[in-house]
C-alpha cells in the first residue's frame, strides 16, 4: 500500500440516490424492467491508474513483492484474486490467481515505463485446482513481442527472471492445455497462480 491517498471526486462525495424501477425476479430473464434501455454498469471507486498517478517506480517497489494493485487493471472478463495459495511444495504463499479453462485464460500486465532492469516471479497451478492433469503455458510479452514461453505442469512451480530494460508493457498470459497440448474439454479447469513478483 502506498502512503499517497486519492482525493475523492465531488461526484463520489454526494449522498447515494435511489434508482427507480423494480428488481427482476427469477423467471424475468426475458422481461427486463427497462426493455429499451442499453446495458449499463455502476462503478464504485477509482481505477488504480487514476489513484497512483506516478505508477510503478523503482522507489515505490523497492524491497517488496508486487501485489495485484500494482498491475494494470485486468480486463472485465478476468477474475484475478489476491489471496494465499498452496502451489506444489510451497504452502500458504500470498499470490494472485485466476481460473483457467477452455473459455478463459489469464492475462495480466505491468507498466514499467522503461524504469526497471528485470522482473522476477514464480508461476504454478494451485494444489486445490479442479484438474491435476493440465499444463499451464506461461507466455511473456515485452511491448507485444513474445520473449519467453514455458509449459508448467501441475505440481511444479517455475521461477522466471525476465530482462526488462527498455520495456514499458510487460504482459504475462496463462493458457491451460491438456496433455496433447490442445484446448482442454469443458469439464477440466485449473487455477493459475503467480507469486513472489518483484521488479528491480
């Protein structure tokens, strides 16, 4: 956590207002209360990039492990969670994880602003993953150029050391594969975990 605090915009300081209209009940899937309205979403809080305007720097990351809040805001379809995981023989380690299956792969990104020399992390599958026979393909991209790819089986934790000099966007993707290195069937899934993330 940073010592900087975000100013609260005026629009977030106003009291909450009740929205008119009834809530849909079960069975109402085809009868929306607002049939002509476009889908909308309500956002609470601020984007991380709006709050920490300085971004990730060698000064604010020195001597600590990076957290989920240090990464570029994940896409709306991802479900990255920061909590404690067991990965292979490593137990109760704080990490960030996401579900991986035939429809979902993990993707997360650091914005380094050309200020770092290397990024290190360890990647593996959580011990409580639904399937234990999947491979997790870890691919690393530096400014959209793929620079390293490693297949990590269950019960393994692979340590990465990535050269990051003159790199701004460092993206990590986690893709599940079956033993034939094909897309797994819909009943198979695993939990990909990244931990011990440091930028130097």
